[in-house]
């Protein structure tokens, strides 16, 4: 396992920037210009169509252009390619201040035998957000879309940990048939009481994988790093609520054990 390297800056991480804009703009009218519901789209045999509601909370008229990208994972990398599998109506929309628009979505091909994923981007080409490095970038909101074949599909997380040079390396694999999302990796003091955690017990948090979005697709592995002592207690939080195997509780949380190669730097 290679030594954990420092993460690139936001200016060099466009996918991370897109994720951050997605979270801020979609989840809070205070933080951004739009409110979008829902924040995740799911298609299946019984629901080949759905819709999104978009509200403009800014003080100016905005024009949003939609783009659908096929979303695949390979070797810990997210790959996005243009796709026509999802029909979007209207593809371009203009929202006045305080205006609201419904976007209708339809999955066009036959339902797949395995889960497929897409991302729907809505871009306001007129707005520019200034990065810390001084460059301008068009504001873009990205929403995940999943197409399920139906049946008894479920995720099956498998976790391995390593420790090297003050860094916990947590590999999260999915042996199941549907995706899941890692909400966060938290490091607490070794002496912390898990049933009565205090604010001072938290040492470090990681909410993003080393690369890409925080989802783990079927038959894929993603890796999270967190800086903490070797005797720290680590907690992994996911969105697979109700999963009660391999140490997970009903909230999708699992406390990780000692790494296979634990050693102090």
C-alpha cells in the first residue's frame, strides 16, 4: 500500500468542486442560488419516469442547461461520458427570481440487468464562481441518477484498514449489487467513550474518497484516508441504514478494528 499523499487543492480537483457546489447549492437557500428536490433520482421497472423541482432563490433571472452523463467506476476512478439514455424536459430552462420549474426525466432504454448510474448536471453558464486560485468556473450542480433492475438488490460493504506514517487508509469494497454512499470517516481519541462521544474526542474527519465521488458501486473499491494516531478509534458512516451485518448498526455506522499492519510512525 503506498504512503498516503497530500490531497490536491480544490483548483486541481474539478470533480470535488462539482460535488461541493452540488451540496451547497442544492441543500441550502442560504448558501447558494437554487433549491432542488429530490437530490437523488431513482428509476426502476415500476418507475421509468420521475421529476425534479427547481426553485431560484437568487435575485436574478437564471438560465440552466441540462446535461446527462453516464457514470461508471473503474479502478477507484469515476468516469463520465455523455449519454442520451435519460430524456430531460425541458433541456434548458429560465427561472425568474423566486421562480419554480419542474423538470421531467425518463429512462429511455429497457431496464438493465445490472444497476446503472448517471449524473444530471444543471449549469448556469452566466454565473461564475471564483476559486481560491483566482480562476473562474461556471457554476454547475450535479445530481446522481440510478437505474435499478429491481428484485432483491442490495449493497454488501467490505472494509479493510491499514496504517502507515500517521495515516489510516480505509478501503471500502462493495460485494453487493447496488451502490452505497460513504457519508464520512471519523477518527476519535483512543480513550473516547463510543456511547458518550464529546466534541473534544474528534480528531479528524474525511468525507471524500481519495478520488472522485463518495459512492461505491457494485464490484468496486474506493479508498478514504484520515490522519490520526495508531491508537485512534475510527467510525465509518454510510447511507445503508438498516444493514445489520459485519458490525454495522441500523444507522449504517460501523466502528473499525485495528489495521492489519498497525505501527506507529
